[in-house]
């Protein structure tokens, strides 16, 4: 049975939801036409209507949209908000909007496809000078020491029932993994690896940085999170220690832990496709990990066991 726990926990995430409320009050002007991509329960569309929007188009691909119009009616705002079921890539709206709102920021910033959704909306839904909430998203990265997370993926590299299952190990190491990073896990000063203000339509976001280890440690991979300027006066981040329970952080693992000493300089590269579905990373002269190598398909399993 659907309990809508996912939506309840987002609504009760005080920092997340009040930050979006503040940003919407900053950006939406009375009379604006607004489009909300990924409207869920419709909460941000309700905020836009409260800010004075004359019309809000709330687009959502999950079944929660079926009840969202009743929620709008309960709050006396059903006249203003039109709910549209489907992926934003596959639906239309009947007029051009002044403001786009989308809370499709992922744990690592770009993994929920926000760049692709906004690029498509700019082409089809928005006036040329439309504003976007969030106005900017940056992906922040650091080398991290996370032995427990690493053990969870390393388990396939050890024999089980005296048999060798290591082909699965290769697959799980090509994943962007969710974790809850403590500040103690951070091995290098966090740096922005890439970001966007959504004014262009990049196919990939890519960054190459050189960082300095701040302590002697074993590095298990790269930690990823976001910081976002939702509006000029409203910022939000899921940097560790995390204050926004709607988000965790990302972990891009290495094949083997790397020993570093305080002061060591290490170069790493990270890329995310606009769709958020594919990630690539490389630390030092190690191999390039590609998440599509980690998606299990029969063809890949057959290759893996050859
Ligand atoms: C993180 S939730 C946010 C929900 C709501 N806006 C809120 O703030 O509570 C993101 C929602 O976006 C929806 N979504 C993501 N991408 C979408 C797209 N391209 N088109 C329609 N819905 C999308 C998901 O199904 C999910 O319900």
C-alpha cells in the first residue's frame, strides 16, 4: 500500500521545504505563469500560487499527481494550478512560463536529471528571460575515507562457498553509491568540480581538480554532494554533516583503497551526463570508472563470466 512516506519526509524536511518557500517568494512575481517539474504532492506549486502566480502548471510522472489536485482544492488553490500527468519531456503546456521551479536536485546534485529537464523546458516551456529555481547548482567533491561503505562493495571480491564471484565485484565498483558521510570521512578540502546556472544546455558536466590531502588516510573514493543557490538570497547544501534529511551524499568508489599522506597532491576527474544516469570518474592515474559498466544486463553478465 502506498504510504507516500517519501513525500511526507520531504515535506517535514524543514530546511529543504522552507528554503524552497523562501526562494519562490523571492522569485515569483504576482501575475507570473509558473511551471513546476516534478511537483509530487504539489507543495511548490501551492507556494507559487501563494506568491501570486496567475497560473501554475504542475507536472509529475508518478501516480501521486492523481491526488495532488484534491490537495490544491483543499487549500483553496485549485483554480490557479493545472496538474499534468507524465514526464516533462513528453507533455506540453499551453503557454510560455515566466518561472520554472524544479526540486529534482539529486544527492550528488545532478543525478536526478535536472540538467536535462531544465534544458528541455527552456526550449519548449519558457519565455526567453524566464527565471529558474534553483538558479544554480554546483557539485562539490572530496576524497573520502569510508571503510564501511567500501567493505559493502568489496564483499564480492572474496570467495563465497569456496567459489569466485569477482565478476560481480567489477560491476558494483562502477556505481554512484548513496551514503551518509560524516565530516571525519573527508580527506581533502571539498572543491566544486562542476556546476551550472542552467543558461546553457551541456550534454555532460565535467571537472578536473587537484586537491591536497589534509591528513594521513586510506582513500576509498570520491564523496559528492551539492550546493545550490535556489534564488539570490537562498542557499542550500547537503554537505556533511547533513542538515537536510531528504538527501544523502554520493560515493564514487575506487577499485582499491589508496594510501595518502597529509600534503599529498592528488588529481581527480568527475563527469555527469545531463540525464544524471551516467557518471565517469578517475583518481590519479587509476582507471576511468563508468556507471553504465555497472548496470546489469544479460549481455554484460555473459561477458563477465567468459
Ligand atoms: C524530489 S521530489 C520533489 C517533489 C515535490 N516537488 C516537493 O518538493 O516535495 C521529485 C519529484 O519529481 C518527479 N520527477 C522527476 N523528474 C521528472 C520529470 N522529468 N517529469 C515529471 N516528474 C518528474 C519525481 O517523480 C518526484 O515525484
